[in-house]
C-alpha cells in the first residue's frame, strides 16, 4: 500500500520546511492586512485548504470564530484533535475547487501555505473563487498566499530536494523532483515528493505527486474579475508592506475584495 505524506500532519509540515514561528508571523501579518483594508472588525473567518488549521487555531484562541475546509480527512482529524476543547473552530471536508457550507457569511477568508497553485485549470480557479465569494459578506477580504515560481524547465526532470530530518521519534529521508510539463499547459511542473519515514519498529514510504501552476499577480487579478465575485486590491511580498514584487524572495500574497 502506497502512503501519502498528508497522513502524517506533523511530518508533512516539517518536510515542507514550515516552522511554528512562521505560522504566528503569518497570522500577525494577516491581521495587519485586515486592519489596513477593512473598515469593520473581523469576527468570522474561513480557512481554505486548512489542513489541521494551525492559523485557525491561533485565531480561535484570540477569540475569532474559524471554519476550516480541506479535502484530507487525516488532516482534518488532526485539526480536531489539536483543537479539542477550543471553542470557535470547526472543520468541513470539502474539495477546494467547488463547495458549499451550511454557514452564515464570513468577514474574511484566507488560503495559506502556498497551496493555491495546485488548482491548474482556469475553470477550477473561477469555480473556487465563486464558492468562496458566496460565503463572504460584501466588502470582505480574501488573502491568498502564493509561492514564487520561476526557472521553468521544459526538457528534463530537475532534482530539487535530497535531505534528512528528524521529527520526534521519526527519521525522515526526503527526495523531491520537479517533472516539467509542456510549456503551453500553464503548469510549472508535477512536483513529486517521496519520503522514507523510519518510526521506532516500522518503516513507511510515502509518495505524492502535486501539479503546480505558474501563478502570477496579473493572472490572479484576471481570474478574480472573471469570477465576478472579487477584485484584487493589493499584493504583498514576503510578509512585508513595503517590499516590491521585483525583490520577492519566496512568496507573495494577493488580497481580493468581495464585490
């Protein structure tokens, strides 16, 4: 049986080089954006592709009401365990491309951890934006975190990662490979990540293939307008209000307003 790294939430986040301090920094920056672009308080928030919703858990501890959606039952189960006893956070298992929720409208939404580019088709992105828009109040803010992608290769596979790490009692060997797609597909690559996880007394191998679309600010702006739900009002780079896109090192945020 082939396993997925998403079955192991703590290991997943370390493999993707996420650090707990980054989560807190991102939440602080998110709240700065709300203060900058909203003229009303935020009390209800929607967390898209939330996984175990570490951002949502921090916001819930600060008194906000958070609803997270994700397609992975394992990640949602982890979020429910971690937030047990914490009021103000709940989860739904849904596909991110199109969904509905039995919820009243939210003040803000966010899509973190650079997962947005896994939606590779225009119609899926527009459907996603419409699904989110139906759940937001007019004037609400939707923040989308996007990894910087460049150096597209059109010929041969490019090895990206070959590293080892320890997570608790587990030793993890990681190998990541970009497998480039045809230039006309709009997809940067199929990113294949394989892990050998050595737990005490057993070993598990995982393999995941994730398509990654080349997502640009101008593309997101166009798709936001195409959804007839949003306009893009700002972009921010590397958790900075002043750093220009031309100096982007790792990732950028698109800020959309519900029309």
